[in-house]
């Protein structure tokens, strides 16, 4: 009987997150390492924000490149797993809703495995961040292209966008 309640709790926990965001699908390490060296070479001056950071695989890939990384995740179980697996001074994992936070000024790139439902909205959030901080911010999407926006670079399933601050006439 206890297994039924544990399984039910897991289903509810992961189900809630899918309704609010994308499902948990970890990106393969090899693909990330290639994207972070060829598409957008991450370095010590970068701060990567991962939307829906899951178990922290993207955060750890960024840390291997010397970049600081901040992950936002809705699923408390995945936050705990990410914190256990991602013990580095370069990595911060936060139980938070990406839509409700202000991204740090130091953010240089935002990474997501979004979905077709939310990718345009995520891009707009990054655009708001660029405008708020009055600096360019890169946006890397795995798997989904932002509709009606031309990527600066593209490599297989990765799309990289340079998001510039908006002026008042553009808003």
C-alpha cells in the first residue's frame, strides 16, 4: 500500500510540472559539450541560466567550461537530485518558477529545452531581461526554434539567438 502512495506522489509531482512547463528530458552530455564549444563557446566570463534545469546536466556542462550557472526548476525532487550531483561553487540550483524571477544582471546566456507551446514566451522573457539590464543576452534553445525569429547560429537541434535590448519604439 505504501508503494501506491509513493508512486501516486511521484506521478502528481511530475504531472504538475508538465502542466506548468516542459517534461523532464535530460540533454545528452556529448551534445551539450559540443554546443558549448562550437555554437556558443562558454567561458569564465559567462553566467548561464537554465530554464527547467532538471537534474543539472546543463549546469554541470557549463561548469566544465568554467562558466557560472544558475538553474531554475519547479520539481523539488529534481532540485534535490541536481544539488547532490552538482556540487560546485560555480553552480546554483533554485526551486523557483522561471516566469516569476528576475534574472541576474550577470546573465550572458539563457538555455532551455522548452516546447513549442512556450518557446516564444521564453524568448520574450529573455528579451525583457536584455531590455531591463540594457545589454545583449544570448538565448539557446534545444529542440525548438523560436517562430518568426532568425537564429544567429544553428547546429543540429540547437538554436542560438542574440537578444538585444528593445527600445521604447520597439515595445
